[in-house]
C-alpha cells in the first residue's frame, strides 16, 4: 500500500503537466491565428488601396486635355504600374485563400478593361466607361465582402456593396 501514494502523486503531476502543455498549445495556436489574420488584413488593405490608386490615376490621366495620344497611353499605363497593383496581387496570392485571389484577379481585369478603353477613348462620361466602372465597382465590392468574411469581421456589410450590385447595361 505504500506504493499508492507515489503513483497518485506521479499521476497528478502527469495530469498537471499535460493540462499545462495543452493550455500552452491552445494559446500558441490562438496567437498564431491572430497574427496570420493581421497579416492577411494588411495585405488585403494594400491590394484594395492599390486598386483604388490605379483607378484614380487612370481617371486623372484621362481628364488631362493637354496630352498627346502617346503621352496619354504612357500615363494611363503608368497609373496601374505605379499603383503597385501587380506587387500587391502577388502578395495576395501568397496569403489569401484561392477564392479571394480569384476575385482579386477579376478586379485587376476590370481595371485593365478600363485602361484599354481610356487609351482608346479618354472620356469618363461615356456609356462604355460608366459600364466598365460599374463592373469594376461590383468586382471590388465582392472582393471586399469576401475579405471581410475571411477575416471574420462582424457587423453590417460594407455600405457601398449594395450600390454596386449590378452594372449598367452595355451600350
């Protein structure tokens, strides 16, 4: 009977150490998941901002009336390049789930369509531009909504999402 007390003590110690290890593992996993979410949030933010910069810079270049056709071509192309959209898309491909990468590709394609139109016709008041801009806004809103969902953000959806639920009809 003298052996029961040490066995009970050893059993208690094993359970205590096991519980402490399990608790530490759970804490580590929770912190790792939080760090990963913060990293994704930063990459998501950078991509969305690069997309916005590209769009704004293309519009600004199209509005310049003193540019030759060659200068306009160069400025509109440079708008996407200087926005760092391509770099941010690559960063996104390393950190985001595949459905978000696919949505980001759609946003990029929508911007490329706007770029090609503005090179051909720099008017930002025409029906074709408004349609392509609506497509871009829709794709961008879908992407932001997916990003928010991926990050587990609660609360009301992005207020702009409802405004961009469908592009204008093609002229």
